[in-house]
């Protein structure tokens, strides 16, 4: 959709997601029913329920908007607008090809690991993904010099990305570590940098920006034809 949206969003293409009580809108072929939440949630930490204010902040970081429409006796509807993404038109090329840089990526969310596994090789990197910091640390201990950059989610099962960062730095102080999070504030940024993080990135940034950051850390100039999902001028 391309129009001036409520809340002052600029005229771009947006994807609209509506989450509503079934008593407000009759379900049809394009609706998906969500099960009632369980009191005990055994899903990965990155997939668990978040406070509404944190959800709003994440959506704003992604340059979108959420509106809430409560109706007594019938429930609440949420309208979420997010800018649509552009594909990578030209993948980044890894140096001369004589040495493929190895990236270790840590995230307990399977969908993110799958996306990174598909995307980073197209940008010229070799990538190995791990579900937990302990798995990644065990692999690094087995071959401390076999990795060029570590990228870790801030929220990890059993610990945090900051604790994992400390363990990596004790193992190999010169290994660059990037911390990523769905919600980045100055406190997180300062804490990560104090512990030696090379970079703190929001998940609002797309993977092409991560590829550019990796190439800069590794001493390679970003590919000039690289198109980022956040290049909204092309929308």
C-alpha cells in the first residue's frame, strides 16, 4: 500500500498486519487463528510474549507504527504497519575469493538462523549457526583461530549475549564480536562496548547492513552495488 498513513508515517509501501479478537471480525480464508497463550511458555526467549510498550518500540525502530483500538465487550484490535523490504539486487563479493571469512552466528530463534544461513553465503561469507552460547563456545574452544567474527543475539537461553561476549573475549581477546538485539538502547550499547563488543546493531537493520558491517570489520570495502532493505528512497 502507498498512502499517507495515520500517525504521520511517510508515503511508502507498507505491509499491514491486523491482530483482532474474533468477535470483532468474522474469520475468513485469509485469517489465521492464534491459540490462547499458555501460562508456562517453553518457546525460545526471542519468541516469548513481550510488553506492549517494548513491541511498540521495536516497531518504531523498524520505521513502522502500531495502533490499538479497544472496544468494551468485544476485545481489542491492533493495526501494525511495517515498511516492505527490497531484495538484494547484487550480493557482496568476498575479497579476491582466496579466503572465505568465517562468521559464527548465535541465535536461539530458528527462523533467524535459517535466514542468516541462506543470506550470508550469498554475500561471500562462510557461516556456522548455533542455537546457544554454550554450543558456540564449545566450537570456538575446539578451534579458536577458525572464526573471523562472532555475531550473537543479546537474548540467549540460560544467559545473555553480554555473558557470552565475556567468555569469547577470555578465549580470544582479538576476536570481533557483534551484539544484535530487537531492542537497542544506550544502556545496552554502553554495556556491550565496555565488555569489548566491536559493534551493537538493532535487528531493525536488515542483513545487508550486517554484511556491510562485517566487511568493514574485516577490512573489505562494501560492494558499491549492494542494495539495502532500508533504502526507502527506492520505494
